[in-house]
C-alpha cells in the first residue's frame, strides 16, 4: 500500500494519467508445473465408467481457485507476459513493473487481479491495456476512482484519497452511526494494561473491530497509534480496552470522510519525521517508535511500533527510531529510482533529540552506544554516504509525535493539518 500511495503522489505531481483494469477469473489463467489431482465433484456423472469405483480422481490441467499454487502460478503467468512486453520488475517491490523512460515511461502496479497503470502518455497506457486484453480477459475500468476500498477523487489541485464508504459502513455495522462524536481517537489520560478490568465474555467482537480498524489506518494516520495500542490486547481483551474502541468509533463519527490530500504543486523531495516515547509500555517498559515520511508535501508512509528491546535511555530509544525510519527512507529511495524520480539531494530526517543526532553523526561516542545492536548504526552509514541528512526540529513541530502517544485535540489537529489530512466532506 505504500507503493500504491507513492505512485498516486507521483502521478499527481507529475500530472500522469492513471488507469485501472481488472482481470476476469485471474487464477484460472495459471499453468500448473506439477501434477495435481482433485476429488470428483458431487453430482458429476462420468460416462462409460463403473460407478462402484471410488478411487477415481480428476487430474487438473489448469489452475483453479482454492489451490495453494493458484496465486503463485497466476503471478508467474502475469510476470512472464509483462516481461514479454518489455517491463522490468522492481527489486524493491515485486508487484511494481516499469517500462520506458521520459514521456514514454509506464509504471504498472499489481494487486492479485487489480492492476493500476500510470504514465505521462495516455495513448501508450491504452495500447498496453489492449495488449493485455489479447492475453487475458479483462475489464477496463477507466481512470482510477476506487481501488481496494479507497475512494480516489482527482481535480486540478491534486488527488484526495479516503475510505469514507468503508468508515460509514463500519459505523453502521457497529451501531455508532448516530453516536455523539469524540474529539480525539484516544484520551491522553488513558493508560491501558493487561490487568485492569474484567475479561470480555466474547473476545471475537473485539478482535473483529480491531481488524476493521487496522485496515482503516491505511488512510487515517490520526488513529494509527490508538489502533496499534489496542491491537496489543487481542489475545485477552478486557472491558477498558473495549471502552477505548468505542471512544475511537465515536471519533470516526466526527469525520468519516477524512483522508489524504496529495497536492499537484508539491515537490519530489523525500523527507521524514522520527520520534519515540521512552519506556511507554507499562507492562514491558519498552519504548514506542513512530515515523512518517513525505514526498514533498504528500504523506505516503507512517508507522507506530513497539521497540523489540528495552532502551536504557531516551537517547537510545530515539536512536533506534532513527535507524528504523532510515531503513524505510532507503527503501523508498530505491522505489523512486525504479520510478525514474531522481533524488539529487539527501533525504531529510527530522529528529527532536540532539543527543541521538550527535551519536548518529559522530561515531566516537563508543561508551554510550557499545551495547546497541549493530543494525542501529545503519543510520550512520547512510549519513556518511549523503543519502540521509539529520535535521533537528523543535518538539512542538515534531509530526511523528502523533505516532508515539495520545495527544490532546488541539495538538493532534495541528499535526494532522500539517500532514495534509483533510475532510473534504465537512460542511465547514
């Protein structure tokens, strides 16, 4: 989904055309490389056959739905067809294929049987669509408007990406469509653990809600921290956890159409924000890392994750968060190279901890970092290679703060606006 949002942002900034196609019965196109047999389907009558012979089976000549091999064989068939068309497969994301350069460049993104093609030349996109139609039966869905539950609205100002229909359906199914709206996804005073409260009689309802909310975080950075925190209690949810889920649903009621705006006037420079909350977990005392990455003004990647080990200081927690964000920035640089978007300047990574910045820039602080894992020093190599530049930022301007702790409504609203997150359906 990060590649999908990156392609949308680039299409907006570069004024590329985007088309969507859907392959009919995609898995039936796959070829089997091994012998596969299946039980004769009920109701199938065999001509000239002894009905008492129960050992007869069907040998499959082609892939069908339900086989373990189906998805792999379909993907292989599609990859071979695209290779014959002259496409190259990205090594950073195997679902991305590219072809040509300059005005003849084409990018193709695959998600099972849903395919997006983008590029500056609309005629070439239609030629590719016709060529694929000769190989596979497909539906030409026209310009990209609805993809995997995402609603995409395009105008001269840019592209707006939201999950409004999905959110409204979730509120209706849970009975919160008429509830009183909340101001924040999670109350800043809330402290969750695995001890307080009583265990839920039916934990499946809680798990189902968290599963729905996890998919919603793909376009809603404001609820990412709350959903991440609640998902940590899925094994044994308790009443306080369900109360926070209900509070989160009331926040969704406040702005169900909120989404990401990708401006057409944005630049193509990669930048990110990295932050951590030291020893924030009351149970394990592990820190929480959070980061968000932009291309220009377009937010394409954000994440909240509990660190794998306990940090001895806030500086160490920030340093680990920098290494995590730096690795994701490096991956995006590889993707941008495949999409032929040059990154002449190093990516900016903003951090509000001066000590962590000094440790990353100065490898002589051995006593303070000798216990850190070697992979944490990954950020040093990227700084030395001029691929990433660390920039100090004031804590009040640290956008990644929204991914490490619950914030008051005024601060959260300010951060969300700077991330270009809006609700175009709001009457105000």
